[in-house]
């Protein structure tokens, strides 16, 4: 296997990690731990794998060690093993090759060092390592359950001893905070332990009667009381702790034993972002109470007071300390499946709960800096003494001796001064009860005292920021000029931010804020009267300067501006007729230079000015970016710079009336393009933009927006908002996409301007397979659109349909044209009325546009029209009879599906076909199904029947004739006659006859003998008309004497078959 490795630095090797330098052979000592967590040997003596890939330059930690126990270590590849105890460099218990057994001197952890040989050689190849707890006995085993008594605030443990191993009996030892109870000479069975207080966790051991190595600790875990934990008012706080796990969900309920305010205070504990883990605390008995606290931060937080975190290197604190007046506090938490209490940099939760027998004072404090003397004082504001007569303030400075301020009452008490670097911890002591004391910890100066910058000097600062920082820099100019900062270098990575404030702290107005950018060349200056400047740098938890994410630290210089900058605005003036633009520089104050100069970044032109007012520079070619600078000749730090300016896109002029502008564009990777259009003339006419076709990728990658105005600040008319590929044209316009979805973009301006812009990423674009080039039209609409409806006329036997274009209003006096946009078929000079187009094959699509021939922008377009082939399927179980006297060049189709889940039968009653004419029968819904029959049955179809044999119970009949004779022109006398019904027959009557009839010919009395017990019998004349119908038993007679002489068809129908025979009536 392959395992990622962490290389030791030279510094670690210098400290002696790796093989123990300066030693004799053996007593090997390595400096790298693997696995990263301790391994617990199997308590029943099974071999436990330490790692399948240890390097022979590492050590492993073994925990849950039994003092005096024997442990066997193995290492594959003939390695050398050294076992120490207590710490990784503790005393050696034993050493040797391949397999090593040692005896633990104490219950401290063991540390096995893996090397190549007794010279402590190293290698980085994988070796398998194991440990085994060696037993000469069999330990007992037990399980347990809990039973609570909420009233008594206790619980008991029902210990079920399932095995005593090889002991004659076992003892059970119960240790509660050092108080030990021993139950002796027990066998297999149940024993009750307790009761224990709800907050107590006993240590339970199963004692083997003969061998201490087989004593077993029964870890009592998983108990969490469902009872409210009763808190005695006035008693000391109870301490609680919890280390939450993945996918955890836990609740706690605390209730007061009498009147008093409940208080829950966190001492320590870390929680992951509220996006994943949550904690809420309520004033009440459940989560319907008043919410006192909720974890809402979307980043890691510490629940305890400032300074309580142990593992978090960059802690941010909640300092959770809540009070409940209802007599109960309910707390709940939940976690996801990722980071939890056991994670690196996460402290377990610790908190206290108390019921106060006093009223808590209400106080706050403010740190007042004395920057000039590098000191600060604490202004303590007591707004409510609670039920105390007065407070005593006890505080320590830098963990020194306590100092006291007595008899503090309502109002502000000033404490100090303290040195700016001092840390003060203070307790406001309640005169009646220590439970209502208030702790104020880790008070320091605000840290906002500025670095003073004398005019004429320059201060240089730099920062190579790390992850999760919030660093601030404060400056103040001592003179009468503004303070300026100039950045010589620096890069901010994504999610990392620098903010520059025009004042003494981060509440001041912002001069600049930026992220993910280069800071080189940035120049900013103050405008506040105190000449104060604050710089703040914050970063996320990902890459930074310190971890090599950027090699360009932030570097800046601070100095006074011994000048006054001009004040000006920069405005663009369009000259689209000449494809150029100007910049108006509107100067309202010249500053300290009586004759500043206006220059630009495009050319060497310069303009000296001596008065305020509007000064124009340019022209510049349309679309060319420019930066305009007002130069202060006395000091370039007082130059004033415009942003990079560029004129808006000059529009394409659309004449009204006038021709349609046809546009195309095939966008490329990383594209960024815009179009603008403006209506010229036309009065109240409308400017329209209509897409003919075009494909765009998902809006996650490519964007398109159309605005009702001159630029992208106008109201939005259309935006590509779909998260998958779309087509911009109307239904049916896509050429290459097999599964198109359409927008049908067709927008109109409310004024006389339209603006369209697009961007794309670096992947799929216009040239990609299944992507059509964009085509659109821009035009003036100064007429009335015609109105029309569109109707489909189906012709199933020919497998085609036609479309009726029904024009109801021409919209103008000009004639109209109609076109099928799919086939290109055009019919001109149309007016109001019904106009038929087609025929078109079934399943083919049509899109029709009706437009004014004199002004094609006036038009109306149909939706996509289609007649589906499956609409021609006749779903039936009726005995439907059809007669067809087919003509020359016939090509007719019929498709049926059984309305029941039984086969479907086509049965011919009669009919003739000439040579060269034929039928086809397919076992399914169309000609792609297997062919069951083709031919003309010798020219006579009387008695021909054929069933379906497919899961869909479908049949398709195709009738084909040539041009040299047919029924219609007298070539045959008898038309084709058939019936369809649910049920089956055999082809060419291959199966045994369903019935027989006699005599035939008959004089009117016909006897029918059947193989079925009962069936429906129909008599049909040669036109297919049913002239007699009844149900008969196995043998029966039919009276035909009321019928005229001639030929008839007798049809017998059962549940699964239909059979037809001819009979002649002669009376």
C-alpha cells in the first residue's frame, strides 16, 4: 500500500529525533508517531493490528495497558523492536528482533519503536505491526442496562454477568469518586448496582478470583438521564461536560428545587460552524421556551469566556452565560457527520449550572485608552445592584496580587490606570451571595492607540498574513495635513480582505475595501479632521501568505500629505456620430497647486488649469479605456486620479421604417461581448429583437442578458436563467441538438433602445457539437401584426397530416405570405380565410409564420405543430367491420391495439385483389415490427384471419396496389371486407376448427357444432353488416329463412379465438 508521509525537518533531527544519536547500539528511539492515535489491544487476547504500513523509523502508542500484563509485539520483514513505557522516550521494557514480549511495569501507555536492526537503522518501506495481550486465563464478561428514578434523582445499573470465564466466581467492584463497594463470589446472572446520583458515573470492575490479568473494567457509557436534573437553590454550581460525536443529538434539562433564577455558564468548549453543528439554550422545560442562546456563526466558535480555549489557535468566543427565570433551562445540540469534539483544535464542552438564591447585579465596563501615556483605565458602570447592598471589586493585574475596591454602588467607578500591555481580571463580589458574583476576565487596552506619524517622516509597515487572521493597524498624523498610505507590494487571495478606514477604528467610513487582488500602487488618504487612518486585514481558513499561497506580502508606507489635493468629478461625453468620446473634468477646488495639469493615459496631451469649472479632454476612440489625472506639481501624492473610464457602447441605429437588421454571432471561450441598438424615427413605433436560432450553455457557465435601455443599468427584459443548455430561437429552430429546449426570445423596448450582453467561460461554446450559431433580427415595428390560428387535419390511412392556416385579421391592407419555417414552403398573396398546407408525414414538425408582404416585421408565428403517429392507433375490442374498394396506387395503413389484455385478431370476411396488389400484416404498431404476412391470398381473402402475438397486442395492416387495375375501376367485383376483434385465431386456420356448420348451402336452417361450450355467433352479409347475432351452446341451430338468398359470413367468437366461414343461402 502507499501512505502519505510527513518529512521531519532539520530542526527536529537536531533535537535528536530519529535514531537516538550518541548512544550505543539498541535502545532505539524514533521521533515520528504512527498511527496518529493510540491503539487499544484486544482485552480477550486476540491479535490486534497496529498498522498494515508502519515505517521502520516510527513508533506506535499502545493504550489501556494492564499493569503486570504481558504484551507481544511483531513486525514483518524481520525488523527490530524497542518498547518503552510512560512516554515515547521513557524507560525501555524490552527490545529484540521480529517478535518481542514485554511485561508492563505500570498501567501507563507503551511505545513500540520500529527499526531495521539493532543499530537502529531506518527504512521507509511498509511493514505490518501487531500487538497481543497475552493471557493465561479467561476473563468474565458482562452487559448492563439502566433504570432511572426521577423523583429520587438517582439511577441503578442492572449488571448481567454473562460469563465468569475460567474463574470459580467473580467479584464486582464499584468505585464512585473513591468510595469502593465490593460484591463477592458472584456467578452468572444479574446483580443490581446503585443507586447513583444522576451526575455520577461509577467505575465498575469484574474481578477474576485467580488471575489479576483477567480482571475486566466494565466501561459505563451511554447513560444520559431523561429526567430533569434538579438544582438546589443556593448550593454550589454543578459541573457538567460533554464531548460530542458525529451525527450526535443530545438534550439536557435542569430544573430548580425552589424559587430562584437558573444560570448556565460555559467554561470551555468548541463547536463547528452552524452550517453543520448546532446548540440552543431555552428558558423553559423544552424547545418551545424562550430562546436564550443559539449558535448562529457560520465559522468555528468557542462557547467559553475569552481566553478559555486550549486547542484552538485562533479562537473566537461566545462567552455563553445565560439566566432563566422560569425555573428550568433546556439545552439541545445536534451535529453532522464531519468535524466534532474529538477533532484537532476542538475542546470538549464544560459548563456549570446553578440556581441562584440572589439577584444578579447588572453592570458593564468600558476601556478608556490614554494613548499619550500608553495607559488605559476601566470605567465600570453599575446600573443595578440586584439585591446586594453594594459590590466589592477584586481584581488582579497580570496574575499578580489581588487588589480591592470596597462599597461600589450605582454609577460609574473608574479603576486604573494600567499600562497598555496589562491584563486585568476582575470579580464584582455580591455582598449577600457568591453565586451572584460577576467575573470580568482578560480586560486589556483596546489596542486602537495609533502609531503617530510626524509630517516630513515616513513609516513603513508590512504583513505576511496567515489563515483566520483579523489584524488591525492604527495611524495618526501629527500635523495639519491628511495622512496617506501607498502600497509598494502585496497580494490578497480569494476570500481574504483588506479594508482602509478614514478614521480611528473600524467604525469609520471606508476609503477602500478589496479582496482577491494585487495591492501594488494603491494610494489612499484621509479626510477626517484628526488625520487618523485604520487598516484591517482579515483572512479565511484556506491559503495565505504564511502558508505559501502567495509570495507577495503586503507592504505599505504611511506619511503626511504636505499638500491639498484638488476636488473633481470625471464625466463621459459621447460622440457616437464620430465614433469617439470626451471626458469632462468638473473641478470644484484646485487644491494647493494654483495651476494643476490634466493629463491622460492614452496620449501625451496636457491641459493646465487655473480656475474651477468644467474642462474637457479628448477625444478618445470609442471603446478605448482611459485614466485621467489632475497632477499637483508641488507633490504627486496630491494627484487626483479618475477610475479607468470607457464610454458606453455606441448603438447601431435602426431606421423606422426601414429594413430588418440581421445579426449573427458565434461566441468563443472566455468571451465578453455587448450590442446596443437605437431606434431612429418611427414616432410611437417599437424597437424589437427576435432570435431566429442559437444555443447557449447552462447559466452556471455562460450568461446572456437583454436590457430595456442604453446599458446594463436599464430594466432587464430577458436573462438566461436555466441551469442547462437552452435554445434562444422559437420552437423547431434548433439544427443540431437532438433534445432541444427553447426560450423563443422575442423582446420589445418600451423606449427606443436595447442593450444586450453576454459572457462565457472557458469550456463549451458556439463551436461545440450540438451548438448552433446565434442568429437574431433587430427591427422597427410600426404596423399591426396579423392574427391567425393553426389547425391540424389528420389523415391516418395515409400516415400524414395537413395544416389549416386560418387568417382572421390581416392587420393591414397589404397581402400576406405564409411560410413553413421548417420546410421552407411559402404561399404568397393571402388574405383572410382558411389556407391549407401539406401534407406532411406524421411525427414531423411544422412551424408557420404569417407576415405582411410589404413589411415582414409585422407577423405572427405558430407554436410547433406535430401530429403523432401513435394518435392513429385504434384501441378497440369491438367487432368493427370495414369495407374498402381499393383504388390504383393505393398505400393505406391501419393500426389497432386490443383494449383488453388479450391478443387482437384481423379477420377478412371477403374481398378480392388482383395480381401485383397485396397486403402486409405486421405484428406490432408499425412496419418495424415482424411481418406476419404479405401477399394477396390467391386473390381471395374470404376466411383469412390472423392474430397478434406481441406483448402490446397490436396489429398493423398495409394495403398496397399498383396502377394497372383495382376494385375501384372494376378490376375485381368484391371489395375487401374485414372485421377486428379481441381474441385470437391461427394463421391459415392451422389450429383445429372452432366450429363446423351444415348443411352448406342451406335452405334456411343451419346447424352449428362447436368445440367451445358457449360462444357468440354473428351472421354478416357481404357488405360487413351484422344481420343476425346470438349466443349458442356447444351445438345449436340458426334460422336464416328470413334472409334473402345469397352468400353470408358466419363468425364465431370465444374469449381467445375468432373464426369466420362462408355459407350460401338457397331457398
